[in-house]
C-alpha cells in the first residue's frame, strides 16, 4: 500500500467506517510463515544470529509484512494483521517465527532493564504504578502511552478469560481537541521542561530520568511522547526534579479527560493470530485490566517487538534526549537497559545494513553530570 497522505487525526467513528487499516493474510501468505518457521527449526540459531536467510519468507509473505509497516505510516497510524497461525505454534516456535518476521520489518530494539529484544506481555506478578514498574508483566489496566520505538508490534498467542481490551487513539486528534478547549495549554505541552522516569531501564551511563515535550513537530511531522505514570514517577522518586507547575498538572488532567472517551478512543479485542502494529508518534494506547485462565498455557500471552523502521519520520531536536537519532529512517529508540551484549551490537549493525538505515553508536545525549546541572538550574 503506497503512503498517500501520511497520518491524520481520527476519531472512533472514522476507524469504524473505514477498516482499510485491517489486513487479512491470504492462505498463500500464511503458508509462507509456516515454511519459514520449519526451515528455522531445522537449522536452529540464536535469535540475534539469525538473518533473513535463516527465516526464508516467500515474496508474498514478506510483502504482507511490508504492507503492514507502510499502513502504520499512513492515514490511521496503525495496522491490524489477522490470520497468523499462532495457534499451531509452541511458545518457543512463536518466538523464533516472530523474530524472523522482524528481520523483514526493521531493526529490533531492547525493551527493558534486562535488554531483552522480545517481551512477553502477560501477567508475571509485576506491579504497575510503583518505582520501576512496567505494564507488560502485570494484569493491570494501563495509562495511555506510547512505546519507545517507531513501531510497536503485538502478536497474540492467547487471550484472557475476561478483559485485556486494547484501546487506541490518535494523538493528533488529542492535540486538536486541546487546541479547541484550552489553546493556552499547547505551549505547556510543547515545552521541554517535562521530566520522565526511565523506570530503571536506562543505560548505566544515563541519568535515571529524561526531558521530552509531550507534543512537538518536525517540519510537517507531528509527534507525541506521553506517559503520565512515568512523569509522576519522576516527581515521586527524584526530589531534585523540578516540580510540575499548576499548568502542567492542568494539561495532564485535561489529556486524561479526553483520552478515554468513546469519541476519541477506539477499543479492539485482539484475537489469537492477530498482530497489532502502532506508530508510536501519532497514536496512544492503553489496555483494560484482565482476568486470566487457570491453566498456565491458557493464560493471556502476547509477544512484543519494538521496531525501528526505514520509513520513519523525523523528530524534533528536543526529542533526541530520549530517542537518540532524530533523523528520518535512522535506527533509534528502545531502552538500553544494563545487559547490552556484543551479540546484540553485531545484530544491530548487520540489520541496519540490511534495512539500509543509518546507525549511530549509542552514547547518552545528556550525561548524569550534565543532567545534574540542568536540574540545579531550574
């Protein structure tokens, strides 16, 4: 699907009327994923050592993934691909198959303190709104937020007994609504004096928190970065961080009144075999709480990839502190964690070359010493 207009604001009724963002795999495309997995299992390799040749997708299947990525960069900023044969795969099979798919879509990013490249989204007994808390390993409902990659992909293996509904909204539409209701708060949202906690997922050379506006523009490209939980965590856990102003609190409260409304928030039930892909710069997402099944292999289970993609948009310079490289199509994003390996660095370089994406070696945009001076000056 060619990119025609780029992402635009949308409301719930818009995506209900036009379901062009939903793609269904053909039998030929599905069979391609089966045969690629069979090859990968017959010639096993560590995930970070795999190349496209180790997961040889036929052209039709590879193009289905490329269409999905292209769809996230167009009108709705999201795509739902239906029909992956995940019900046929063991957990180990799906991990290999999913990683293999990622080799055709972009460069995988590390996602947590342990620097893992695939996260299991399931209740592992974690806590959400606590120091260092993340949402993916809990059964909690989540605040609206974006993940830390150009595109976040969720592949569904098991659904919950009840709940776990996925909610998505357009951050462009959110900005437009703020402009209607409280235009005086737009400069507040665009300012670079918002501090957010890394939730212990930063590289050891980075400060434990970072600055990033909640909304911004780079030329014609809109982008957003919002996660109230992490903004509140920076206030709670780091006394040196400047306190939120009254207007900042007002802005956060206003966003919270708009985001969950039926007018702006689209709800979808992810089914077994569904892959949801979201453009992190123009959508926000959340999830309702869920109740799980009793048997371990029946419990809700999705796998998550964070992908840097070759067709990504440019970002404002103020977003560099979190994202790293703000150039369009550059390898960026993810959270480094504390366990980056030589194998990951080799994969990252090799895959960036395959995707023809510029890659700048990691270094903190703001060091701990520099951040200390920044907060002292506020």
